[in-house]
C-alpha cells in the first residue's frame, strides 16, 4: 500500500479528478495548500507599496492505492497535471503501514 | 460659514417681506418643511458614513483584527452620540465664551428644541441642526482609528476617544463654525469640515501612530488587506453618505446644496481616476484598492470647498487630491517610516490640507455670494486666512492629541502586548473571531475552557479582560 501525494496546479484539479475516477480510484483527499518550488512568485501592490508573494496557491491530492497500481496512478496524474511550464508541481510516494475502514473496523489493503 | 450664510439669507428674506409700518414679522422663525426633510435625511446619510468607514478600514486590516477595527468605529457612534447630547453640542455651538469655546447654556440640550436657531439655521428646528452636527463629531473620531489600527488596547481607545472629542473636536468646531469662533471671525472658509473633520483627525492620527509606535513586525512581514471587496463596499457607501455631508451642509434644500452635490461627485470621480493613473504609472498596475482610496481622497479634498467652487475647479481639486494623497501614502510614509496603518493622515490630513488650500485658490462669489473670492479670482486675503486656519488646526490637534495620549497612557496601557498583537485584537480584546477557519466544535472548546482557570473571563486561551 502506498500513499501518492501530488501537489498540482489548482486549474488541473478537475482533469486529475476525472482521470482518477475513470481509472477506478474511488477515494481521495484534496487540500488547498500554498507552497514554493522552482516557480517564482508574483508581486502584489497595496496603496503604492509592492509586496512579493513567494508562496503560491496549489492543490494537494492524496490517494492511497495498492502497491501494484502505484506506477499507473502516478503516470496518470503526471500526464494529466502537466502543462510543461515551471510550476506544474511534484508527486511524492510514501509507504503506508495499514488502513482501517472506520464503519466496519476491517483493515488491510482491501479497504483502499 | 454655513451658519452665517443662513443668517444673512434669513435677514434678506425678512427685509424682502417687511412692509412699511409693519413690525419685523420675521422675528418669529418659520420652519421650512423641505429644508427640514433634507437636513434630517442628510443626517442619516452622514450617520451611515461611520459604519461605511468600519467596512473601509475593516477590509484593510489582517483578518485577526477585523472585528476590533470595525468595533472602534461602531462603538464611537454610541459613545459620541451620548457625549454630544450631554455636553458636546453646547461646547461646540453653545453661546460663545471668548471666541474659544461654547458656554454650558445648552447642557443636556436644554433649550435646544423644535424652534429654529437663526444663528445657525433659521428654517429648520434647532434639534435638526444639532443632530446633523452630531454625525460629523462621530465620523471625525472614527477617522482617527485608521492610524492606530491593529495595536491599541480597547480601554485606552475608549478613554482617548471621549477625551479627544470633548477637548479637541468640540473646541475646534466652535472656532471654525460657531458664532464668534475666532477662525470664523478670521474669514476662513470651511464648508463641511476640511479643517474641523479631516485635518484634525489626520494630524491626531499621525500623532497617535507615532506615540503608539509601529505594529509588531512592521516592515519585515507583509501586512496585507484581508478583504479588499469589503473596503471597496465601504468606499462606495462613504461616497454615498458624503452627499449628505457636503450637500447637507447647505442646511437647506436649495441651489447651493445642488452645487455642493455636483462638485462633491465630480471631485471624487477625478481623484479616483488620478490615483489609479498615478499608481498605474508608478507600480505598473491599476489597483482596485487604489481606485477606492482615490475616491475617498477626492471626497476629503472637496469637503471644505464644496459650497464655494464651480464644477471645473472641482475637477482640478480632485485630480490633484488623488495624486497628492498617493504621494503621501506611497512615498512620504515609506520615506519617513511611521506606521499610520490605514493612512488616516495620508488621506485625511494631506487631502484635507490640500482642500483647505484649494478653497483659498478656487472659491468664487459667483458660486456662493456669501462666500468669498479666492486667489484665482483676485483675492489673496482668503488664502492667507485659510493657511492660518490650517496651521492652527495642525498645532492644536497635534499638541492636544499628544497630551491626551500621554495622560491616557498614565491611567491605562495604550498598546497591546506583543503576544496580544500576535494573536490579534479580535480574540484578545473582544473574545471573538470574525472567521472561524478551523472547525471548533463544542467538545474542543470545552477542553480549552477546562484547561484555563481564567475561563470565566474569556473563552480564549490568550484572552484578557479589562
């Protein structure tokens, strides 16, 4: 079991969500986040004073999948979230020890 | 000035109708229903400006301080309303004592009733004039709060406000507008409050910003407006209310009121354009906050001139007002490094000063025969009177505010602690939060309450009662 954590452009969320849904991924967690990477920030102006904003709005999508699906899902996210410009984001993969479905108490890979 | 105008108009009317052999019938004052309606509606419009200011200022602070900023304006409506009825009105407009202050004859509004007072407004009930003037006293105190936003403790703010209104606003209103006030005797013109309202609040705000010091982290961390749409809504409502402020200052439903209405709108529009244009050239973007602030700067600038200038000079007053205030806010403030958080001085001090000077330049008897001609109409004397009135207001408001703040500082702590600033004034001063970002259910809140022995005073971990 692995957790795939993708930091993507907010504008790509719908595409990624649809692609995962089509692939058969039933659950995901989506969070609004701010962060920085290679992409430069922008400036904001308030009453004639400039402020540089380095942290930009991104979307974090978290999906936990069976080991055998990891490669497919990562590829799927990477291709749908890609624009080719700096700022497309990153994908991180973590091992997951266990998972529990709260409603029934059952545990293991089958619940994801 | 408005009052002298009404006085002379009334005298003129009485002479018109006086027939030989008859007594001066105009001795019994006659109420005009149109004028009374107009002044009451104008009073309500000016009242709305203070909640509007609360939104204008509230949108510009960080979200942890929005309630405390709104509260300062809102509670001033209540505080000054009571002060005005008890003692404020008589200090400002009561029978003159030595050109400096009103006597206590009208304490608690004794004798201020439904009959007109011909000295101030001969065609409306005296109480209508009183309540119109009350709204000016309210908004003036509220304007100052922009300078010390995000760091002044609420008890100190209350004490400062009540002392400032009583010891600065009331005498100043007397000097400029009351019968035999010394600045009025000088011949200086201030139609709706360039010196009394805007310079006085702006300069007092600057002094307060200097006495309190900068906000924690000022200059090193960005302090961005948390809700620009709220500020723009506030600016729109201020613009709307300002028609009552300026046109209402004619104290009658007449041609002068219309003229003041037209120049008010014109100057606000011109200043919104000029601020936007200057910021666009200077920083590369035409900002919404800039357009809204520019409009307010134009309204400030036209205020003293509203009853004395024609529409074309109003365009100039607005264009210059927007640009000058922009320079004050974006360049001067940054150079000098004071933390006038929401630019009470930058907009009202600087805009009011320009307006008072502009009145000395552009005033014309062709617009208002009871006013005077300015420099551009061949009378340098008016400009001199304007400048004396500006200097007097700067010195009086600045020195008096400094002393009041020092006295308040002895009685109670002026400034929030670093920890309180960090947590925000909403939670620490008022025990409330404007926006609940985290889901805090009853059980979680209960945990906090149990953990803190001071739970009876405040349900917030850093709360501090007074």
